[in-house]
C-alpha cells in the first residue's frame, strides 16, 4: 500500500510519519542517552533537542567520542537558494550556532546555487546566485563567529569543491543515484551529478586542514538521502563518514506538509513585514472547533494545530508555559484567535530583531565568504 506522505530533498507532502522515516532511511532515534552525552559538553540542552525536534541521527555517539578524544568535529549545513529564507530554514542553522557556541567548531555553509538552477526549470543561474547572497545575510544575522564560520556558493568556490566532488562522483554509480532519488532517463546530467557537490563539503574541512577531521551535519531529515551516498563514498576515499543530526520539518501554516517558500501563505519569510505575518498567521490552520460555544464546551486539538506547533518548535521555549498553552486549548479556556495574536507578537518580536541584524550583516558579508 503506498504511503500517504512523500519526503525527498526536493519535495515533502502529506502528514509525515517521522518514526516510519527512521525505518525507511535506516537512521537511529535520538535517545535520552545521546542527549545526556551532548549535555555533558553543552548545557543546558537546546530546546529543539530537548523536545525531540532534532530526533534522528547517524553516528552521534561516534562524533562525541571523537570530541572527547580531542579530535573536535567541524559543522556543515547548507541551503538551496530558490527564494527568500523562511523560518523553517533557520532551525538547523540555529542549532549549528548553539553547537559552535559550546564546542567552538569551524562551520561551513554551502549555498547550492547550482542545485536550484539544475532542478527548477524556470530558475536562471543569475537568480539563484542573487538568492544565495540574500540568504547568506540570514546566516550571519544569527550571530556566528566570523573567525570560525565560512559561507560559499558552489559556482564561485568551485576551484576547491570540484576536485573533491569529482572524486566522490567516481565512487557513485548511476544505479545508486537512481535507486536513492528515483531519477529516470529524462533527468538532465547535471542533476544526476549534483549529489557529489552536496557531498563535497562533508570532506572540505579535512582537505583544508590536511588531516582527517570528523564532520557533523545538522539538517532536515529530507536531506538525508544525499548524505547516505556521501557516507558510502567516504570510506572508499579514506575520509571519516559524516555524522548527521536530523530535524523534523516545520509544518506549513496551512496544516499539511512542510513550510514552503513556493506555496504562498504556507511560510513566514525572514523579510516579511508585521502586516504579512498578521495576515498569514490569522489564516493559519488550527485545531479549533467550528464555533466559540463548541470550543468552550469540547476544547480544541493542539496536536493538529499549526499555531501550537510554532510554539512547540521555536517560539515558547519554557516547557511550563508550553504545557499551559496546551492545557488551555484542550480545556476550551482559550480561543484560537487569542493564540494567533500571541504567536503574531512572538514571531514579529523575533523577526524585527533578526531583520535589524540582517541589515547589519551586509557590512560584514565578505568576512564570512570563502573564496577560491
């Protein structure tokens, strides 16, 4: 029987069963034991770890072992620049910043302007490059250490990336790419090669330092297929397999699938105005009843509510306050309109500050850019 959800690096639809994805992708659940090991070095745990938003991993115990032996890992993540950054994109980047604060890691951020050009028929390379530089401002605005953090575009850092990517490509067969991604013979050859480019930064830290350095990749679970291939190639090339820490995907405001820049109203952009935010959140899907009277009598369902999930994922870090919101919804003592107004206030407070830092990032952008 076919699954009622789809998760690939380019498409996420339906109500995702994250436990099924662990089985399907062959990853491991982030257990209390793993969290305790992380907390030993980084305390208190980040709210997205504590609440199971980062819920799946590959080789986290090994990466902590390496750190404890003095072979501290570097962090790598990235972004496919097809449009403005939205709040869901920020989640792994925020965790990367938290990791850097505690572990003092080097951080490499890949902007895959080539990927979005290859996979999106209507996008030009000039457009994806423009979006890449715009998205880079959101990285810098989160407060990464410029001495430890490096941002690059694939098409501009290609002199350093291509020798790694071509070595990875030599270890990947078309049958593997076809099996992992479901490609067919109508795909352009660039898209078939592309996964080698996304794998390359997992080994970039080792190449630049001239020694084998562990790599940790925090990313959405939808990106795991690329790195399964990277991990297979790593052993054949003599590099450490990159470890991964996967986050669940911030749900769409419409209540189905993930937040997407390409679906109007489903996502909140980091450049949205207060008026934009009000309009989008006021139209968000909730777990409320059809009338105020029914809501007061029967209560709402926060488990399916997009507004509550924003609280859960990012915007109410205090566990007691979150539980209070949950109980108030269940009991019918709070209405959806009040919850929406509260979320509007929280999101705009966050984004107003972020946008100010984003503007300042324009002056220091070049400090972060990794050049050939």
